């Protein structure tokens, strides 16, 4: 594994017990400038994971607890007249940062979700005819609880598609839960991270290096074959968009970079496909009968399609 990535993962590991696979996926999304949706039951450490990443990198971190009464201006900011000059000045909203934790995104109103959507897609804030670019890197990490739907607003498919990955931590095993009890006995383990393991400039440099990873035509075709399968299969009512194929292509390059290769293998594609594609698919009634989830459906596609041999 890349030495700097190892240091970053170890720093996050001071807070999060186990779950290294989830940590690596989160880091890969950051290297691709992609936003992440963490969907899981309450209390498994979603917020701690995101906070640990932000502390380990050292960028500006903002958190907003989304509720139905949150306003778009809380995300985007607002303008107000200066009491001395009378000129309008811009007051920053929560999105003006490197890492934005949008807690319980499905509790936000559609208007707030739209404001967040612009920040995610355009990486800028438009206010009274003026555009304010967001800092680089800019990463939205949203959480939602899948088991409680009262008082929530379903995320539209257009917004789901703008999340680079959807991740889930799951419950810890018995040994991991013992370690969690020991770590949290005296203080919040987030205090274990006393200094960043990586700077913002290092992240920007690594993002550029990821772009230069080589991908053969055979692997590119494998990516295209996977996403096109979802568009013609009767088990899928909504297949993966071209944005999804671009995301899978980038994620595979990030995985190759993390594991110190300058080229992508089909295995990189397979390791990232479920996290990148599952949330972009809607199963048909037949698909819902045959598969328990879109994750299982993507796994079945990976087991069905022929894996290409590596070209030169």
C-alpha cells in the first residue's frame, strides 16, 4: 500500500476499530474528488469516521445537522448589508470548507437538498449574481439512517447519482466491539488524533497522480460492459448512467494508486463496482424478487460477465 495512504488509514484507525475496507474506500473517493453517502443504522460510527478523516487531513471541517427547519442559506450562505458602508457582503454557509458532514441528509427539505446539490456538482456557491468557488479539495460526506423513514424526505435519483460512492460500516464483530468499549471508557477516541497525517497540498498532488494512472482498452471495455448490462437487463428498471461509468473508471484508478500500481487491473474494477454502482440502480419488480438488494445484483453481474485479460 502507498506509504502516505497507510499513514492516513492508520490515523483514522486510532478512532475507528476495524472497518479498514470502508476506510480505504472513503480515501479512494477523496482521491477522486467524489462525494460519499454513508448509509447505516444509528450508532455504528458514521460521524466518527468522517470526523477522523477530516482531523487526519487537517483541512477545514464543517458539520451541519440536517432537520426540516434548516434553510438553504445555512448551506450556501447569505448576503447582508454592511452597517457602515451599506454594501452587501457575503456570509459563508456550512459548504465553504474542505470537508462537509451533512448529517441525516434525508431529513433535509427538498430546497436544502437542492442547495447542497449545486455545491456538490458545481463546487461553487451562486449568490445574488456572484459566484464563490469552494475550497479544494471539497468533499461532502452525508449520512442517512435507512431504517427510520418518519419525517424524512427521500433523496431523488438525480441526487443519489451525484454521490460517488455509497458506503456502509455494519456492526462490529465481538472482538472489535470489545476494543471499542476499551477505547471509549475514559474519553472520546477522536482525541487520539493529535495532528494531521497528511496536508491539503499532499491530497491535491495525489489527486493529480491518480489521474495519470494507465487504463488499457480491455479494462475500459470491462467498465462499459458492466454498466451497459444494467441498462438492458430486465432485472433493472433504472440502469447506471454515464456518470456512473465515469465514477467506476476513476475509482478503479484510485485503487490502483493506493496499492502502488501505475495501471488498473480488472480486479480494481470489481473491488469498487458495488460501492460505486449499487445506489445508482433501481431494481424492477422481477429484480426485487430475485435479488435482496442492488448490491447483490451488482455482485451477480460481476460473477456473470467475463473478466478480460490484461493488454499491453
